[in-house]
């Protein structure tokens, strides 16, 4: 028996259900992908983007990494961002974090974890910038929850500061960047009210003219 045979069995059953529901579904997918939304999220297996917002294949362009981090030197993330905005013409970019994030929890710890410590440094930087607020909270659980939120806010800013997003705004391309957070305990998304739709909404020192 092939390894993970249950994955292939489930795939065939899913494909059959999709064809029963819409005989031309896969035919349309072959033609092109036309997502309206780019999702930048955490790699956590408990947060499947398409299922969480009820979308079908072809409706979301997705980039995921540990801690939903956007770094200006990460060519992987930047390539996804550029392709999504310039080629697919997405109108919305969502940075979605979640409470109970293992990356955030690890960033709060000083225990060495190996290679990933270099990646978690970006979340630790968010902690350092907000140290006063975070250390004023009553316990570790409260600090972890708040750092999940602050990390989303920081990554929304990082998306907006890229040349890719600012070039789109200069071209007059309709594009908004949003910050959301997901609660594992109830399966609900929260809009953090961080929508940014123009360079006028970011600090002047980051605006490219």
C-alpha cells in the first residue's frame, strides 16, 4: 500500500463531490486563478485559510510562515506579494495571526530552539518595541495574547512599507491591507481595524515618492 493512502482516498472523494456539485469546476480552475484576496498567515495547521472564510480553490492566494511574519529581505514572501498584486491584481491583502500562536509563544521564551530562533527574532523585535505595554500586563497569558495582536499590526505595517504595495498605490491600483486575528477557541475571526489603503496612512518616513 502506498504511504498515506488515506490522503489519496480522501482526495478522490473530494474531487468527486466537487464534480457532482459543479461539473465544470476543475475545467474553470485550469483556465486561470482569479483570487481577489492575498492571505498572509501562520503555518499553524489549525488555521486553514480557505475553510475559515468559506472560499473555494482559486479564490485566495496564500502565503504562510511561522508567526505570519513579513520581512523586507524575505524574497519568498515578497515574490508572493508582487505576483498577487501585479499579476493577479488582488484588491485586498490580509495579514492574519491567531491567538495561541506557537511562534509567538516561543518568541516570549529565552529557551534556545535552533535555526528557528533566527526567524523568531522578528517577533522578539515586536516585543522589544512594545516592552513597556507588554510587561505591564498581569501575566504571561495576557502578554502572549497581546503580542499576537501587536505582531499582526507590525506585519501589516511591513506589508505597507514594501516597494510593491507603494508602487501599486502610486499607479492608482485599488489595494487595501488588513489585519485580522483568529481565535482557535471559537473559530471566529476578528478585524483589528488596521485597514490601510493609501500611502497617506503610513508614517511619512516610510513613504516612497
